[in-house]
C-alpha cells in the first residue's frame, strides 16, 4: 500500500465516514483508489480493536437489538454453487444503549442462530448488571438471551405487521409499508418498555454514513473483509467522534468511556497505532480472523 501523509489519511477517512464513496474519495483527495480502499481496511481493523478494548464494563439500563440487511458480492438470489461462502446476505447485528445511544456491540454475519448467540454473548460480556433488552421477533433471540443473561435481565420482543398496499411495484419494493399491527411479548422478567425504535433509527444513520449500505447503487461490498472494516469504522466514528444531536456529546462520553469528543485525526492515530484487543474477537462463520504481525494487526 502506498503510504499517504497523515493529513491525507485523515482527509480520506473523514470522507468515508461522511458517506462518500471510495472512488469519489480518491478524486477528492488525489489519492489512488486502491490506496484509499486499503487505508479504509487497515483503519477499520484498528477501529475493531479499539471497540473491543474500550467498550467494556458498561452500565446500560436498556439495550435494543436489531439486524441490518446488506450483501457482499451479489444478492442472495444471485448466489450460485461454487461462489465464495461470504457472497450473498450479510447482516449487521447491532446492540444500542437506549439512553446513551451508543453502539454497545455489533457483529457481521449470516442471520442465523449461531451468529445470534455469538452476538448476544458479546453483549453480555460488555454490559454490567441486569439491563432491560428489546428485540424484534427473530426466533433466535429468546434462547440466545436466556442462555447469555439468564435471570439477569428483562427481555421482550416486538413483532410489527406491515400492510401490503396496492401500489406500483417500485414503490412497494423500496418504500416502507404501513404498520397495521404491533404485538409485544415478554420472555424474561418484567420489561417496562419493549421497543426497537432507537436502534431502527440508528440503522438509517448507518445507511446514510456508509456508502456501501446505500440502496440501489453499485457501491456494495465486494469482499467481506472490506465490509467488516467499513462497519467497524462507522461504529468507532459514531461512538467517539459524532456528536449526537439529542445528547450534545458523543455516545462514548455519555457512557463515560472517554472525556472528550475525538477528532478524526485522533481516531486514525489510535487505529493505526496497532492497539490490540483484550481478547481475540470470534469472527463470523467463513471469515479468517486478523493476525498479529510485527506487533500490529494485519
């Protein structure tokens, strides 16, 4: 990878964090497209290490769980025999602190029971106490939450039913349907507020801030590694650099993880410093984990 000056690195990462595509970032910064892509991957890996190290021992009263659809390489219906295992649907599992608006945990992988269990177990490792947890009606959540938290939580699910309107095909496919019924179910304890509104709103922010998540474009991820790095970069920027309008500070400050608003320069410096996580994150199925080379992450 060609080495960019630090100011150019910060400029490129700033553009990527604001939803600018890799090609557009290369044009704006005057850097090679491949250099920008490689920089995003390296910084993303460092951001994953930062999150794993810093976002721990969190006191959170409410946690909302949700999954955001995306794909790698091609959409699931286009996947053929012989294609790489990483091709097709890849979901981003997100655990959001209800009051602090911080992303407590995240995971990229298939929307199945094994990945759900690993995701919920990671939430348990990061959160102190007995939080109130809400999720959608995905069937893998109740068992995963019960096994990870036991009686140390209150847990409920919300199931929304959408109407099928008699509208043109394009509008039906790319516009949200009308909610005609909402069913809430208590699974553990006595949750006071079963809702996923905050985390669903956060999903919109992710789609706006990361170009590869924007619908109806050719900016989708071609490799799972790049996809994971983009998510890690987004999460670190969201938690440490981006001031939340309602909080007037960053989510990480609200949780007491840091005492100031990070600049993009600070984030890049920390990510490229080779900060190693306290433990090795368990990767999604079909993904090769990072390796430690010369004291850094590669």
